[in-house]
C-alpha cells in the first residue's frame, strides 16, 4: 500500500492526451513539491517533472505537471509509442521523514 | 558526463550483511544530497535512505531503520549503504540516485545509476 495513490494503469492511442493522477495528504503533496519519473522497461527511472511543474532539459514539452492541494497530475499530450512506460510520482513526507512514491502507473499506447 | 555506478550486490543469506557502493563522476559530488532507492522484482520504487551533502542530515525508511546505514565519502566521490540483518523482503535492485539539491528533504533525483541486485535467500 503506497502512501501516494496512482491508478495502476492508463492507456491512450497515438496523438491523444492522457493524464495520470497522484493523490496524497497534507504531510506530503500538501506541503512539499511533487516529482514525476518515467521508467522504460528494463531501465533506471528518469526524472520527468520536478518541483511540481518544471521539466529538466531534454524532456519534451509534451510532458507537463501540475499540483493542487494534496493532489498532482502528469499530462502527456501527443502520445507516442515510446511513451509506453511506468510512471511514478514522489514527494517528501514530513510525517514519515522520508520520500514517498506512488505505486506506479503503467501507460499503454 | 555524469555517471553513477553501483557495486556490491549479490546473493546473501538471511541475517547476513552486505555493503553497497556507488561511485560518482562527472559532477561536484559534495554539492548534492544522495539517496538509495530500491525496486523489488516486479514491484514499484521504494525509497530507502538519503544523506545531505555534508552528512549532517540522514533519513531512513521505516522498513530499514536500525538495520541499514547510509554514508558518503566526499573525498572519494562515493556513497555507501551498509545493510545488516538482511531479510528476504530486502531482495531488490538497489539504485543510487543524485538529488538536484544539497538538502535531503526533496524527492528530485535527476541522475540514477543502473542498479545493483541484492538477493537475500538461503
């Protein structure tokens, strides 16, 4: 049971826009920044979004993040086959004094 | 080029110890907090421990507190994880991850190693 709640799966067709939600509480998302990771099959995770809505250099602007209250979302527009991966949200938790991850969302294109 | 290379994984019996290492290169190691994150077979990501740039702030997941110890040697650009009293549930691929910042209380890991596999089994 993960502290941050994500849907286990999501799907879309090429060109579509999909969103992945991440629900938390006042001790994590409500008071700290949210980060998103993409993990392609057989590879290490990659930082996709940091500080709620910032993209590291090299990440396409098709990926965007947002946060409201104790929830956050990752949006992927212009879906491509290479976006098929597992996506994780993460935040610091002030009560647990540690980083908490969502359970991950498997995106199928 | 920024690089993180983990080592030290392997097959170990329950109750035994193992020490993981992470060699960093391509960036100023002592400017950033570092973390260990693990992923059990077919499972999601689980944060294990984090350490600030100067080792002044260290945190652990409840699942490993009292058994694992994180440390770093800035002179050697290296991060370590001493794992004692290992259990079957500690079986996982262990990743070393660099934070974007010097403080440990954020979850923004911008570089990851390829991981080192730890298998705890008799």
